[in-house]
C-alpha cells in the first residue's frame, strides 16, 4: 500500500497485480509466466513484473513452495535502468 500512495498513477495496476497474486495458484515460474507473460526471472531468483504498461517495474522474490512473496523494489522504469535488480532491497 505504501507504493500505491507514493506512485498514485500506478495504484490501480499495483492493486490488480496484488489481487491476481492472492488468487493465483502456481507452483513454479513457468506457470506464473502463463498469467504474466512479460514477467522475467533474473539472478537471485527474483522476478521482474512490468506494471502500468511497463512504466513501472516491480521486483519480487517468490518462494513457490511456501506461497511467499518478498517485495524487493518498485519504481519507474527509468529508475530500474539505474539499479542492480539482482541485489537491490527496498526503496
């Protein structure tokens, strides 16, 4: 919800992503990719989602076995281009 307040123009898209993830029952990245075709897996088992027409990026780590999502970073695409997506934690 913090990101929804900070990035109001992405709020609806973030909420939709969150609701989708709450109801999604996948056990691996390939199954996740069926629902989110533009998602990319990167180092450290992180997954990058394009949010709001690719204007924003969301980096998470998903532990499929336990159905746990750790949000690592969220920001504008141009900010994403300046970070190390495999190492950054929170913003």
